[in-house]
């Protein structure tokens, strides 16, 4: 389950969507899919870009699962069908947020001699294969390069998952505008916070889910490292241990603040993560703690 | 640091900003075309105006009337012109060239209008008259030389032959 307060227009902007005209003219249907939960959030239409939107409804289904798979289990697909059935044929801007457990992230160093797009794709695939093995064969890649000489951030999702999602949506005459990973939303929210509060573009940007933490290191506006760690209920302790290890290996990263969603923070999280500085990322609009699910059910 | 856009939905539709820029360029182009069209119309109108002005300022062409000429005068003018163009000198030279034998002219009546000559001469002997006739036939300006009549006559006690000839005068 993703611990993130949504903020349409900030964590997922209009220009990010392949169907941006729908993002401008239709209400948003956001599906957050993970192994252990699936969430359906309905937002009112944003009449103007950047305008705050109101949450219309929030429905969460929680599953009891064992282990983690590359693709969501059948119970998730069945639940997705159930959620989409009443929305069939309606006009929605569909945003699908996939759990980080389905995604692969990688920071690849700059290579001056790689210029053409074909060479870049081969380089990305090779890097992904080196990091994640043969599993990365049928993955769809998306890369976002930094400035000249800076590393490239790489994201991969299983092609089978994307195709199946599109097939399910097609069944209900819906077309996705965005299919992205959960960490992207957290990162965009954190970057927005940095811009608004004029913070230096540096820190650990962390996306918390029930069973994992996805953390990326940003220094001077460039991505340095990205990793995923499995956690349990004592996630704060695990995170602190991880940060301490990083501090030993890279002393220049010792003073970096930790950007965590307000949804992920517990009462004593700040104290547990001490001496690291924790920056609370919260949506600037009315969406926040109030975006707790209106309906929540549990499926065994 | 720009936003992250890791969208796994493939799309060929250009983004809103690209579309906005493209739309702006199209509108700009349309405005340019409209301005060009208006200027072209104004230019054409100005050219027409300038041509009208040039036409008004240009000197009026003189109206050429056919001169009124009296028919009789025109006939006289034509006759005079024909008389001036008649090759009298060429005829005189031809006649002088033919007169290698002594003959005495009694009459020479050239008619330039009809291009005809009538001649009457006296020759001491008949053969001299015929020889002169042969010479006349060789002249380029005279054709169809005919001897109409020849008769013996006596002039001051001398026996002479009168020859009457006519010929076509070619010029």
C-alpha cells in the first residue's frame, strides 16, 4: 500500500499525460495498484492548469498476500474489474500509479561517446540487464537525462503489465493518460516543495509503501543513486540504518535532508530518524490527511 | 530541476506546450498572410490610381482627320504625278539611238496614258525607212512596232517616202 497523499496537477501534471486534453477537460480517475492494495480515487475536474482539485471519492481494497510477484495477482485484477465496471464508458482522465515493486529504477552515468538514440537505448538496456538480470528483457524503458555530463535516471516497467492494464481499461472503454510508478509522484511533489520553499535541490527522496522503501539521492539537482529496500513495520529503523551506511560510504551525503510524505510519517518518525533532518512533504491544497479512504474493505 | 515524466503510455499527440507554440505560429502565419493580402490589395489600388492619373496627365493625342481633298484636284494631282513619272528622257534616248539612218520627222505623238506612240517620218528611200523600222523594234522601251502605211510623196521636187508607224510604249 502506497503512503502518499495525492495532489493532481503537482505529482502528476497535465503536460505529463499522453491525453492532456482529457486532463484539462475531464475529471481524474486515479488507480493506485499494488500487490496488497488497490485504490481508486476520483477527483473533480481542474478547470484551469494548476488549479486545486477536490477529491470526490476514495475507495481502497486491501489484500492479504504472501511474497512479491512481478505482476499483480489475479485478485487484484478481479478487484480492478469490479472498480472499473461502474465507470465504463464515462469520460475520465485515467492515471494509473503502479507500486514501485513492479518498477525498476537505475541511475546510469553519463557516456560522452553515446549520442544516437539507438545507442542510448542499447546502453540503457545493457545497464538494466547488468543491474537486474534477464528479468529486464521485456521491460518498457523511460529515461530522463540531466544536463550535459550528468547521470540519466532510468525507469522500467514490465511490458506485460502495461499491456494487460490497457486491455482491462479497453474493456470499459477507458484509455489511460498516465501509467507511472509511485516514486515519480513522490519525487514530483518533493521537487515542487523545493521550488516553493527555495530549498537547495538536494536530499533523499523517499517513497514509502507497506513492504518497501524506494529512495533516491539528489545532489545539486542531479540524481546520484536510487535503490529499493524491503521493509516491515519497523521501516523507520531500517531507513535510519540505511542512511547511516550511506553516510559512512559517502560522507558528503551526511547532511542531506530526508523528504518523506506526510502520509508516511508516524508520530515518532522524526525522533527515530534523528539526527537526519526530515522534510515533511504534504499537498498544498485541501488534499492531505483528509484524503483518507471513504470506503476501505479487506479481501482475504 | 525539472519535473519527472516517466509516463509509459505511448502517444503521438504533441504535448500542450508544443501544440500551443505550433498554434501560435499558425496564427502568426495567418496574420502575416492577412497583412500581406491587404497590402497587396492596397498596392494594386494605388497602381490603378497612379495609372489613371498618368492617363489624365498625358497629352491628348491629336485627332487625325482625313484631309478633305477635291476629287478634281486629286485627279489633277494624280495626272501630274503620272506625267512627272513618265520616262520622257528614256524615250528620247531610244529614238535617237534608233535614228542611225537619216529620216525626217513629221509627227511624234506619244500618249503616256495609253502608253502608245504614233510617228510619221519622211525617208529619202524606202529601204532607209524599213531599216529605221528595224532599229525601232530593237529598242527596249518600244514593243509591237507596226508600220501602218507608207506612200511615195514628192517634197520640193524630191521623191520621198512617208512612213506612218505606231508602237506600244513600255515603262
